[in-house]
C-alpha cells in the first residue's frame, strides 16, 4: 500500500526538484499526484513500497535539516548587514541622489509637521 512521503502544497519548486532527485539517487519507487481540476486532490509524492518508508523518511529529514541550516546561515548573513552600512553604501554609490533624497524626505516631513508645530 502506498505511503505519503512528501506533500507538495506551498513548497518551492527548487525543493520539489531536490526531493525528486533524492528519490532517484536512493532508488525509491515513488509517484506524484496533483491537486486536480477542482483543487480537491492532494499534491504529493507517494512511496510505492512501504518497506522503503523508514529509509526515505530518514533521507528527507536529513535533507530538510541541511536546508534549514543553510537558510539560517543565509539569514544570519543578511542580519549582519546593518541599515547604517546600507546607507553608507548608497551614499558612496551616488552622493548627489542620496543628498537629494534626504532633502526631499526632510521637506515632506517638515510640510507634514508644520501645522502641528505652529499651534
């Protein structure tokens, strides 16, 4: 009897491709189902041979753990870039446009707050 291996709903295409490739390299006998015309089906990858289920789950858990760690590393790299560094980079790229943008923002802020400051 087939066993559900991996649901495809809301999963990025690159992850689906990786799971397909893992199934091929480990020679798991799988098939895919789609949602269908009215959206009442289950888009998933199913394992045909129930005896392969434990091995397939172990491979998928290892893959997902590695993918999670990679995502956390990428997130940490992005977090290291502070806003001040981003502003400095923008200023170095085009100082004139940067200064004009700052002046425009100050003008909008001044015009917005003027009625409240003159009370």
